[in-house]
């Protein structure tokens, strides 16, 4: 025996039918709080601020970044000169 029952209702109507609490006020409050935190921290995520934080960590970090980019671009000759020897 196979029985199919289709119920056409909104999620709000289903929650009310099953007696579940309405969480929309809590969700709104949480989203408002999250938005406030994101807006207050947006300046910290600016590229200039990120680079300033990273570069203030180690004074020689700029040199290391330059070396890394040169090595990634293949402009460094250390590997090719090692293989030729």
C-alpha cells in the first residue's frame, strides 16, 4: 500500500502547526548584531590595513615577500645555476 499526502503550506504555517516557537525576532537580533560587528571591523580588512599589520610583524618581511615573488615569477637564477654545476 502506498499513500502520498501533499501539504501546501508556508514554513511559518508548518512551524505554527507543529507548535514550534517563532524564531524570527531572535534571528533579526542576531543578524543586526552581526552586521554591526562587520561594519565596525570593515576598516581592518582594507588592503592597506592588512599590509600594514603584516609588515609590522617582521621588519624583514618586505624582503621576504620580494624574494618570494621573484622566485614564483621564475626570475631567480639560484635553481638554474645549481643545476648547471
